[in-house]
C-alpha cells in the first residue's frame, strides 16, 4: 500500500520572506494518508521572489502508541523514504554502529534516510579530523565512514530503527513492504 497524496493547494500568505524580506511566502499543503491509517500534513514554504524554501510536517492524527519502527534499506530508492523523528525517538542503524539518542538537546527533525546519513557523515568526518595521528580508533572510524558512503549510494543494506517510547516518530516508506511497526506494551 502506498500513501496517497490529496488536497494539494497553494496559498499566498501575508508572511514576508525571512531571507530576502521582500517576497511573500507561498504555502503548499499536502495531506498524506499513511499506510497505518494516520494522516500527516506536509507544509512547504516558498518565497515568490528568491529561492528560499522550507518544509514542515505536522501529524494530524497523533499516534500515542509507543513503538519500534524499522525500515530495511536494500536499494537506492529506499533512501528517499521520509523520516520524522520526535525528540523522544531513539534512532539507530546497528550495521553502521550509528545512533541518535533522545534528550533535551535532540532536535525535532524531518528529513529522509539520505538526510540522516548525511548528518552522520558530517559528524563522523569532524570527529575523525580531530583525532591525533596514530590513534588506534582512527582506522576503525575510517571503515565506518567507508561503509556509510556505500550506504549513501544504496550499495550497503541496512536497517534503520526508531524506538520511540512516547510515540510521534514516523517513517513514510518508499516501499511499504520494508516497513514494520511494533507496539510497545506495558510501559511503566
Ligand atoms: Zn525571499
């Protein structure tokens, strides 16, 4: 089952563009029906003068179920699957030994799988550059970086997992047969 697009409309607002301070912001709204019967509202903001663009996403039927969401990535197209991680979501790619822990400083973010890999790549590169030559950790991290770059080209299969104890995180898969949601019962 694929999510369905509907109710697409573009509206001109009275908001001035934050980038050029001159143009008006256009809002494009798209409501998606997710495979699990939830609905999401995507808002796309665009300036009519400059190339400013921004996105926002709002769950319309907030799922209160806590759970573990997984998505298998086996080909390049899967990297386009959309991800929304709430601040309570714990994101993990065990094949690459990568993790984003929840916490007060954790960002709310909406991106796709590729966007998440890019964030990791940036963080690991910075970490690697700050290591002293001769540090034994260095070759290990270089290997992780190589795997990560393969993953970004769809040449390495991996599973992305979001464990969200409060609910609210989403994956919108390109291929829903690679997606699972497991409810967490009896949370104390
Ligand atoms: Zn503008």
